[in-house]
C-alpha cells in the first residue's frame, strides 16, 4: 500500500553560516492511509515546520516528501491536502455556509486534477461533493449556517473551519494545534466531533498538539519530537479501542500511554540539554 505521507531524510535549515538554525534534521516518517497521527514535542522542535513542508507551503532543504506518491505541490493542486490552522480564518463578510462551501466553488476541477496525476486512493477521488449542510449538522452547526462568524463563539468558528477543510474531501488533513486556544470543555467537545467525522470519512490526519492527553485520545500513532535540532525521537502506536469517548479517561492504559509519552519527552529534553 502506498503511504499517504512519506518523509525520507527530510531536513530544513533557516539562515546561513554562523546564524543558521537547523529546524529539522533527518526526519523519516511513513503514514498509512486513514491513520490519525499526532506530532508532539516542545516549542521549537519543528512540528509546525514539518506540517508546512507536507502542505507544500515550505520546501524541504533536503530529503524527499511524498503525498500519495506525488510531491506536496502536485498534491496541493489536486486538493488532496486540507489544512486547519490554529485560528479559524473565516471570511467575516460571508455566512458560515458560504465560508464552508467557498473552497468547492473556487476549486470546481479538483476531482479531474486528481485523476490527471493518477491518484489511486478510493476515498475522496470521486466527482460528487459532500452535502455541506449535512456536515454542518454533524458538527452541531445546522442552526448557525446562515450566521456570520462574528455571531459565533470561538469553538463554533473552529468547528466551521474543520467542516470547511473536510468539504473538498482531502485525503490528507493537516491540523496545526486547532484546539489550543479553547477552554477544556469546548476542546473535548470538538475532539469528539472531529473523531466522529474522521471515523466516517477515513481521512488521513496529521495533527500537531502540545497536549499529551489529546495526542493519546485522538491518535493511532504519536510521534514524539525534540528540539535543537528538530527530530523524531520515538514513534508510539496507541493500542486503545475506538470509538474513543469520555470514558477513555478512566482506562488505566490511557494513563500508561500518557506516562510513556511524558517520559519520552523528558528524555528528549535531557539529551538536548546535555548536547
């Protein structure tokens, strides 16, 4: 099976000479289609840089990046990639429904571009667009469809941003700490809704987070990173049953995974400080 995302010896350096900063060094990662993978690590370890490279927003200084066996640029042009940033970035003069349907309107030929690059994945490769009102309803936003973003709470705006990203049926969804600015109750509610959508649509997700509990709850695999230089220090598969609801927090294994990841993060910090 062709990986949804594959990185081979990826490196990224900012600056030159004595002022050069190694953001990423020899990053190798392979993600199977339909997996939910989280990147976790301290600030400065290159999580967001790695996400931007996979999205095609930045180029890797060295190494190779493939998204369904094409370059990030080709994958982006074919709308195989969706991106959910930290802030919703909704257009304030459009209603929620207009915001979430906008990508479909400005990218009407996405399906044909997927076919031209020989995209083989079954999920998301057809011409039929999803019913955005139905997606809004699943996200708890049916009553907000005709409201402006300013009339919504921060959590509702972020839900709309997630629905918008799913609207083009991306095969790979990149999420850069989408819940970091939300309170704990709202964050857990949005985690539930994201997992429901992901479970039904089977999109491959690469998710950046600073929260150990969020990483364990959401993920099939947690990738632990360390800074100076940004690198992967461990890849931990999360063997917990799905669907994962609030009762998961009572599971002893959930807390064992939390402890394991925290231990790996502490070890990475110690090795960085000793270098």
